[in-house]
């Protein structure tokens, strides 16, 4: 039985939250001085427990177990959204550190920029060989436009080699994470064993009507791009529920009208729309339905409407063996207060799953709050999650 030290685990979490502290949370965006300080702090903690620690040219931190035999990779990320929470990502990394401190044969990883300040999962995608130098050349900060190359140079990472994960080294990857939702709390449960991570499909929907005068143009003459855009969203919300599974979600997160003036009929509308599900079949149905809705509104409102798929990620199902290990540990530790569940948020594990087996464990988020400084989880639930993760890791490594 691994000698887990929950007191030191909680102390590490509380020490890390002091770097970039903001109210009761953390402001530690990617490649900022606080983010880089946290990475150096982590490397020092890795060396204390006997790991060979290294930071690569994209900011990934990897602590390698020095012994022989089969190993597990355990981790997550430690940068944060702006003015955000102290557990999102950091929990999974420091849980890995606690497993290494207990003597388990694990490598611990903190992937860079999971939060997407400069790109889409740059750290984990780089470590599986999916990020080209051209992508790094083109990447820039999503708010201020700072080029990624400049950020890497200012962070002292320029010229460092980028690490690649060797799947032959590992039995698989385990990631512990806060739920970032209310399913566990609302059900009175203390743990969730993740069945898989949802896939996402993103779309740009562009409506072109006729810009015109709001007073002089009769209703019969209008080709109002704003009205057509709202009609598309209304029909999505009305018809999608007939084609979904229990945890399907969809969102229009961005709407831009042109010219966006109070006395002008909008001549153009642009929407960014997405949906998520664990099933590719469900997502195929929804994409076909989206195109039917757009065609219907296009005919009715006499506007030109186009749909462009901007990107997608496939669902990643948990590895059956690793998943079973977490289930058995949850049965033993959680006293019936656990459930299997999909992850509606995307995580580094989704990309690592492309090269090795993967499984995830959730612990409750108080009030479902995340990406906000009020994010929190009860200490007893954090400790329970650590013990479940350790039991599953020990079981896997003993096979």
C-alpha cells in the first residue's frame, strides 16, 4: 500500500496558490512571470521527491521517475485563466507529485497553456508531436495579440528543445481534475470516474442580408441579418433536444452584427457556435440538423446563410483497464458516493489518449464554480480523490 501523505499534498496545493494569488483564487496566465515562477517551484518539488525534472521549449515540465519497470504518467497543467481558481489543473499535477513522493513509479507532467491563451492545448499537443514550428510562428495571444515567439523569448524558453512523450515508457496516463460542474454536488456524491471526454465541433455561421434604414424600409422589404441569425438560434434550441443524449450541450458564444448601429438594419451577422457530446454518432446527427435549420431560415428570411466548420476534436474514451482500476478504488474508498460520468470539458488527457491509454477522475466543485477565483473543493474530497487515484495507480503498476 502506497504511503500517501495527504497533509503534505494539501500543503503543496496551498503553497502553489500563493504564486499569483488573487482573492481566494489565482491569476497565473501562461508565460507570465508568475506562471514561470510556478513552473520553477514545481521543478524544485519534483527534485525533492527524486524525479529528474526538466522544462522544455514550450513550457512543459516533466519529472521522470529514475527507477526501472513499468511507469504511469500523471499530471495536468498549472497555468490559470485570468483571475481564476486554485485547483483547475494544479490539483492533477500535485496529486501526481504526491504519488511520486509515496514511492510509486510515476512520471509527473505539467502541460503548458492548457487554458488556451496562445493556442489549443499547445503543451500536450507538442508532447505528442502535433505542434509544428509553423504553428508556433503563427500563434499569438488571444487577447493582446502578443506573438508566441515573443512570449517564449521573454519567458526564457527560446531555443530550448521540445519534449516528446514515449508511449512505450508508460502503462497509461491518469489525470485528476475538479469537475467544473454541479453533477456530483447535486447528486450528493464525492467522486466521479470519467467514462470519456466529449468531442467538440465548432462552426462559423455567417448571415448576409441587406443593410438599410430602420424607418424607411418596410417589414416586407427587409432582409434583416440579425433576425435571421436569431431565428437560427431559436430553431437550434427548439429542435436539438429531440436529437441529443443526456449530456449533450451547445453554445453560441459569439455574435457580431454589422454595422451594429441603432438606426441601421443589420446587413451581416456572424456567430460562433459549438456542440459537445461523447458520441460521434450524436454529433453527426446534430451537424446534419444544423445544416437543415440553416437552409430553412435561408429560404424564409431571404438572407444568404453559410456554415463553416472551424474545427473539431473527437471524443476520447477512457481505457477500460485504467477505468476499471479507478472504479474499484472508488468503490473501496467512496462508500457508494461516486458515479461514472462523462467529462463535458476538454482536458489534456484527450490529446494524450491519442498515443497511450488514458483515464480521469473528478472531484466535486463547490457550486460548480470554475474559471473564477471563488472555485473551491472541500479538503476531505481532495484527500479522498488522492487516495482513489493512488489505489488505481498502484493496482495498474502491479499488473
